[in-house]
C-alpha cells in the first residue's frame, strides 16, 4: 500500500509541476509581449538565453529581435540625419552582433532528441 500512495502522490506532484510550468511560461510570454524600453527587452532576451530557456519562446523572441533591429536602424538614420558622426561600420557591427547572438544560441530541441 505504501508504494501505491507514493506513486499517486508522485503523479499529483508531477501534474502540479506541469501546471506551474505552464503558468510560468504564460507569465513569461506576457512579459515578453509587454511594451518595454529596447534595453529592457534585450536584457530579458539575454537572461532567458543565459538560463537556457529561450527555446521555449523562440517565436516571441524572434519578433522582438526583428523589432529591435528595426529600432536600431531607425536610431542610426536619425542620429546621422541630426549631425551625429556615426559610421556605417558601427551600425554593421551592432547589427551583426544582434544577428550572431540570435543564431549562436544552441538549438535545444536538437540536443534533447539525441
């Protein structure tokens, strides 16, 4: 009988854990979708990547990276239009770093299937 109660308790705990994980994923998706400063968005993406959780939110993060690249392009154009001396090389480095950071994240789905 002790084995049955441990098994049922374990199943209940596992179900509770899955529910909690789903709630946390939903809260994180909402946090990603919130309108924030560009720096805050990039920090959130960085934290999720460092924690190894970014693959859960791949589509949402890709949208933000595209938006941030657009914002960076717009900022570069506006700064130059207003007399700031910023080389195109500086923009290329920034653009390449953002692209590289999004591409260099390990593909967790591939590693999980091995």
